[in-house]
């Protein structure tokens, strides 16, 4: 129910008009982004730099310098034409002051000063001024140096000449307002990332960043004469470094395409590697569109058309009995697509998606024509690219046939698995839990002890198949996609694994699974606390480490339950103990005699065994020995249980090597591991 306010009058004087830059200070998030998490703060720099980049795109600027000063200010300087300083005929003040103090003012609306620009609404630098405690503008042009200072967005005095100068350019120094931003501390790496991107997208421009906040000045500069060709090489090398690949190249120099049509300028650089993921970065006027748009649609359409044309001409489609899809072409694709157009239209203020309809046909036409010419002129590389795409199509077809074969056997139908999955009542992912338990006995106790509203139980029979394959390693070495296909076929040959995949609600056919399809928020592996339980847990973790299911670990969905191994009976009460170490700690801490004796001595061991014999200790052979109430209170109840979240460490290579050692086919490396670590084992179950 909506309550009425005390004042029922709603008249003309209730309407508040925010004039000048007051609207920006009142609602900064509308113009600059979040003022709490740092995005809006750093966007202040980007807005100023964008003006310098616009000068560069117009052909008047070659150098941009950014200083992060120790007093909290930021200085951005360029060698462009300099902001106009003459008096504006209508506003009766200098053009520089108008630009800094009025929204929707600037030289980007008539296309005479700037053919294209990164900004859309002409609010950039005036917003920076509005959200700064202090801003100093220095303009060098026409042989003079001009200066004006602003306090909280208002000019302290009109623009004045402070000297002579042979140089040209604009310098803006600003101090973000502490009243607006939660933190005014700038991050060098964040700024560096965006400036590197701008340097790639505008070849030949030099951008220098100086961090003067440290005792020793930290500086870096970017200049890429190769433009987006170097950008693609950088992205490809970065991917190789992250995934520890050694030889990932299918060919060395990326493909480069450029063209102009109907006032639109298109640049595109493409490369394929031996990997499986796609990295395509579409830009409009230097702005990245994370949601793509019409330029990306045009690119994809052209790429598919050209690839299909050459595959057909070489009779490869008929020979391999496959058809090429967009997904096959995406495998291992690295691309930067840069479009520069006047008046771009975006789906929202954040410019995450380009919706200018005319751009699709322009991009498609230029890419189709230029890429066809490139393929004709480079037949050897064209064959390599087409062969990779055909290989992906064949692998996709093999995987499809394997899935259909399993489905024909009825293994993928949950209705054919009565009594296996005890589902929860809530159908959404958030707040739900799936417990994977070993054996029907433990499954029975878990089904009775659980909270049926949000907890589901899936019992597995015995130890599942060891699904370890060198998929990750094969990707590093750039080997065939067929390895992953064979691995998938191996997985779905096991009824228990098919049951698990189906219960999760995921489709194993795609390398990039959709987390939204996951049926449960938490996947909890709940095995016995003994050696067999540990082995089953290792097998399940090996399964979840395989592509594409490793995404569940990366996103934090996989957990390990911590059921107790012991119960100390004290009358009607029971104390649950996790493992041998905790039992030892309990006995020592509850014995006055043991505290008086030196640990490790014969006397200590003698008294320890005596104290242990006094206790009524029950060792659980399995979860099935617990009654539903015990299982609920120790392992299922969110208020009393302990869960361990499974995550990759910072050094993912070590994680991969350990799994390879423990679960791989190399017996000798596993033997060496056991010998090296045997001395650290405190409780050996033989």
C-alpha cells in the first residue's frame, strides 16, 4: 500500500529546475557511471582523453600525456589544435568557458570540426568540470598561452592570456570532488589498460602515462604503428600466456582489412589459433561494445559467407559430409573490428550495443570483398584456416552423433532413472543445493534428512569412471579437436556420468556451457570420510575439472561436504569429530594429565591410549550408518555444517599438473609423487 504524503499540494512551485551543471552533481551516475566502485572516477580521465583522441582522429594530434599527481590531481595534455578561445557570439564569453560549463556544447555536432568522435552527447569535459573540486585549463594556440580556473564547476575568472607560446595543444588538470566520489585514488593499471587500447585503435598516436604518486616515478608509453594488427597479436599472445601454450599459431601475421563506404571507415584484423575459444572485440569510434551490434552481425555474416564459399570450391564440405556453421568458424578466432562513423546509434547511454542499421551492410560488404581477395592472394594460409574450420565441423558432428546414440538407449532420460534423483521443490537455481552422495544407503539417509524445499540428492553407485584426459594439455599444444570429442564420447558412455550431467541440467556438447542452465546454485560432493570416499571425491573433482564443466569450479558452484568420521557418545548426547587430527586434539584438550606430560614421549603415548579407552568412540564406516537426524545436524544443516568451496589457485598450472600426476596415465610420475610425500602422511589406511 502506498502512503500519501502530508503535503497534498502539487503545483508549479513543486517543480525544481536544475540549471547548468547542477544536474550532473545531483545525478552523477547518469553521466559518469558508479561513483563508489572506481568506474566513474576513472571515466573522468577517459572523457578528457577522448577529446584528445578526437583531435588525433581528425589528424591534428600526435602525442597525449597523462600524469597521476601526488596531490590527487590528474593532468591530461595533448598537442592538438587547442580548444577555441575566441568569444562565443551568443554566450558572450570565451568558447573554452562555454565548453567547460555547459552541457551539450562542443564541436562535434556539425561534423565540420570533427567527422567522427568518441562522444555522443557532448557532455564529456563539462561533466568532468562539474564533478571536480578544482579544474585548470591551459590552451596554447595562435602564439599565445591562455588559462582559466574553475572551482566546483564555476569559472573563478574569465579566460586570460598568461604568456606567449610557439606550441599548440590543450592541458586539463582536475581534482575529483570528495563530495561526489567515495574514493579519489586512481589505479595505474586500470588507466594503463584503457590507454593501451586507445593506442592500438589509433595507430601512430603516442600516449604517455606517468605515476608521480610514488617515490620513484612509474612511467609507461604506448605507440603502435601497426594499429589493430598489433592489437590482435597482443590479444593472441596474452591468451597463450594465460593458458601456458607453447606453439599456438596457425599462421604468423594477422589478416588486415580496411575500407571506407558512405562516410564509414572500417578496420578489421583477424587471426585464428589452434585453441577453441573466440575473442572478438568490436569498437565504434574507439568505444568497445560488449554486447556487439550491427557491425558485429555484418562481420559474422561476411566471414561465414567467405569461408563457406572457399570450402565449397575446394569440395571439402561434400568430402567430409558436413556443413559449416558460425560456431565452427568461431573456434580459435581472435579479431578486432573498429568502425568509425558519424552519429552512431546505441541501444543505451552505456553504448554497449551498436544499433545503427546501415552499418551492417557496410561492414558485410567491405569484409566480404576484401577477405575474398586476401584468401585468393594467400592460398596456403587459406587452406590452413579452412582445414581448421572443417575439423571443428567434423568434431561437432561426431559429438552430435554420440549424443544421439546415447539418447536412443534412453540413458539421457531422467524418467528412465527412477529413484536416482530426489529433486527439491524450488525450481530456480538460486538458493538450491544438489548433494552428490556415494551409494544408495547414504542416499536414503540423505533423502530423509534433507530439507526437501531446496535440497536435492543424487546417489551414485560406487566409484565413477576416471574421466581424466589431457584436454587442457592438448589445447596448450594446439592438437586436434578430436581429442576433446573422444573424451566426450568416453564420458557419456558411463551411465553414472550421464545421470550426473542430466541432473545438473547442462549440455556437454558446447565448450562454453551456459551457467544459467545449471539447475542448482551449489553442487555439494558428500562422500564418506574414509579412503574410499576420498577416492570417489577425487574422481568427481576430476570430472568437474574437464572442459566444459570446469566453468562450475571457476564460478564457485562446487563444494565439499565435511561429514564426521567419529562420534563420542556421552549419555544421550553425542560429540561429532571430523577426523583423526580433530579426535587427537579433543582428547588432549580434555585431559588434565596429558597436559602435564611432554608430547611425543612414551609416557604421553601411554596416557593418551588410556584416556582414549575411557571414551565411547564410534567410527562411522559410511554416511549410511548415520540416521537422518544425525546426517542433517552434522552435514546437511546450513547453520551447523562446514562446507569447503572448490576453487582454482592463482597458479592454475600447478593445479593442472597435480591432477595430471594423480589421475593421469603416467604411473611413474604418480609413484614419484607418493614416494616424495609419503613422509607427510600421518594416517595411512591400508
